[in-house]
C-alpha cells in the first residue's frame, strides 16, 4: 500500500467516525427532547363557548393529546368527572377543561323537592336522559268513558333530572299487564310542589308517561293551547 492509498484509508475512517459522531449527536438530541416532553396523555378542550351555570355534557368537549409534563394538575383527563356538573364561569372555545371551571350542580333550589318515579326504560328514557338533563313530561290518559277520546298532555315543563337509576324488571299483575312496562328506570326530579303532584298523579293514573329531552338553551315554556292533544282535533 503506497502513501496515497494510506491517506485514502485514513480519510475514509475519519469520515466514518464523523458520521457515527453526527448520528450519536442526533440520537442524543432526540433523547433529550423526548425526556423533556415526556409521554402524552388525554385532555379535553371546549368545542364552543359554554355559558355559566350550564349543565355539562361530553358533546361540548373534544379530545386532545398533549405531553403530560405540560398538563396542569387540575386538568380534566376523564369526562366522567363532568357528570352532574355545571360551568362555574364562561368556558371559552379552545380552552383546556380544568376542574376549577366546573362545580357540582345544585341538587335543590328554594321551593323544590326531590320526587322519583318509574319511567318506561324503552320509550321514556331510551338512554338519552342523564343527570342534569332538562325534560318535558308527557302523559297519555284514557277517556273517562268508552266514548271519550284518549288525551295526551304535557303535565310538567322544564323538569330538571337529578338522578337516573338502574333499569329494573317489573312484574305487573295480569289484569294490568297491558298498561305497565316490563322494564322501568327510577328517575329523580327537582320539582315544585304542584309539579310534584302532577307527575306522581301521572305515574299512578296515566296510561303512559314519557320524557322529552329539551336541548340546552331552549325555552321550556309551552303555550297552554299546545299542552293538550287529541287526535280528533288535529288539523
């Protein structure tokens, strides 16, 4: 091997060593960045502005991933934590959801009382009613006489749901089998005294009781002429 060849081999070895050094440097930078960022965790941000004292639901938030080390201690990482909660202040679009933004929904307001009734699991709830929901309560009554038409009435508007229990199987009497559901869910409401009387009367004497979920921000007032429905009078 002549001197020129030896120089070539030396330069080649130096090039390989430089390449290995550069590769090691890149790995070091990547490892350092990963160690600084750390593993990612799930968090949630607000999809659109939420007004204060609004009952919260999962649809109001969107899932996101971010480094755990950048996440504040009070960030909400599990949407189950918003069940039965309301916004304590305005939640701005894009804001990271944090526990100090939400509080427990007040159970009862002055003049209200808790009332629980059994609702048909299939037609009355259908998995959409949750604690914090606002509902209108419909009841269908048979005519007092065979010649009298059946009547559907809105007996309570803007009823606030406090709790939704577990589905229970009922065993109605044979003579009452065509009136009562076989599976029902106990629903607890916060109601005024008059509305509590209306809803318990409907549970006892109505042919069917159904709940209609009211969209957030929708008014619950129903005109008096729209509260009673008879098929014969439908135009």
